[in-house]
């Protein structure tokens, strides 16, 4: 059966958006194409309705290069241009207030906070929370909200929505009933789906190959981890990153998680600015097709202070590699 967002949730979102006199949309730190696509799609809709709107994210300072061709980028402002007091604040694709980074303090100064998200671990930190874990992406949830609102989805908005859909489904590898129907509808507006996908997911500078070879050389496997499910792990240290973009670092997990001998994959990514501070990406796979009985990494990440989805989650940590790996292996032990 096709997943459906409860009509009451959609109506609640529409009511808040429709009543807003000005809107500040916040994306999560280290933004991906789902949070930025959601932010820019919503900004374009509001702008056309003559509602003043700005979109921002706390870090890094620049929008990742792969997302710069997304329509609506003119609505982006640096975080220091987000005032202390705002009318309606909309957080897109953020499972918790912490995902807003330094902009999380703007919630206190917002008349209303609307949370639009699809992370199962969402803490519902808004005044109004529309959280649908059955949505493939936050942009898919937005498509449902736009429909409930009577907003037409044209080519520019479809481009942003498709960006989130194609990336969060891993190029439609994790598609569910209805996913392709939404993709078909977005493609029918005339967007270049192959071009958008290539720009966002399949384009890396030559330096990526060198970075990969250094990093992959350090990969290790722990077959006994997670009660025998197996863990493959990699550390991306500051000196490995060199000049490559954040997109290149984020792509490492997609190579690691293909390891046959491990049901769980982890990549520890060291901060460029702060030595021994790491963001951690966790992936789990179904143990068999259609069984959905793989390890729930959202639960594991939550135990370590993070969150996410059943098969893709993350957290942050500080320390030396051996300690971080040991802490994760402990957290992976079956209860
Ligand atoms: Mn997402």
C-alpha cells in the first residue's frame, strides 16, 4: 500500500504556512540535497505568494558546490543574517533542534516553529510537527503538503523536490510504493532527472580518487560485531580530506556499505576545524530482501547521542579512533 501522510498533519502544516506573514526556513548543518531542496522549494512557493522568505543553515559557510544549480538559491542567506526574532520558523529535514547547529537558538525567538521531517527519531521540537517516517524524503513530504495546499508543482519546484527524492532514496534503490509515481510526476514537468542525479551524486573531482585510495586502505572488518552481523569501518582523518569537498567525504559510506561480510558499515569523519571531533555515518542493510529485519542503526545512533533512520543514521563524537570504534561496538551489542 502507498504510504500516506495523515490528512490532519498536512492540514496543520498548510494552516501554519498559509497564515505566515514572513518565513525563515532552516536546513540542517552539513546540508544535503534533501534539506536544501526542501528549503528552496518552500521558499519559491512562499515567494510567489509574496510572503517574505529566507533560507539558511548554520554550517559550513558555503553551499556545497553540487547544490548550487538548484533553483531558488537566491533565497539563501548566511546564518548571521537570520534575526533573533522571526515570525514563522520552518525546520526542514531536521530530526532534532541540534541539527540546526548554531541557529538552534532562533527557535526561542520564533513566534511559531513548524517542523517538517521524515526522520523516525524526530524529537518534535516545534510548535507544530509534521513528521512522516513513511516519506522517502522531506521533499516527498513537501509534495504532499503542496498538494494539500493547492500549490502547483512546476519545473523549478520539481527540480528541488526531485533533488531530495533521488538522493534520499539512493537513486531510487530504496524506493517504496508510490516513490516512482512521484518521480514520474516531477519528471513530467520537464526537469532533467539524469542531469540532476549526475550533478548531485555521480560527479567527483579527480582528488576524490586519491582520497578514497588513502581511506580505503585503512578499512577494517569486525565479523563478530553486532552479534555476528559484522561491522566494516573506516576513518577519514583531516589529513586524508585535503582539498576535496564535503560531498566527496559524504560519499565514502556508499563505497564502504557494499561490503558483503558486514551488515553494518560506519565511516568516522574528522572535522577539518577541530582535531579528534568526528561526525559518524552508520548504515545497516536488510538481512534478506523484503524482511526489514536488519539492525536498527537509528536506535544505535540514539544511544550515542544521535539519530536517523532505521537503515541510515549518524551521531557526533570526540576522541581517538580506537576509543570511538570500541564505543560503537559496545553500543552494537545485542541487548
Ligand atoms: Mn532527508
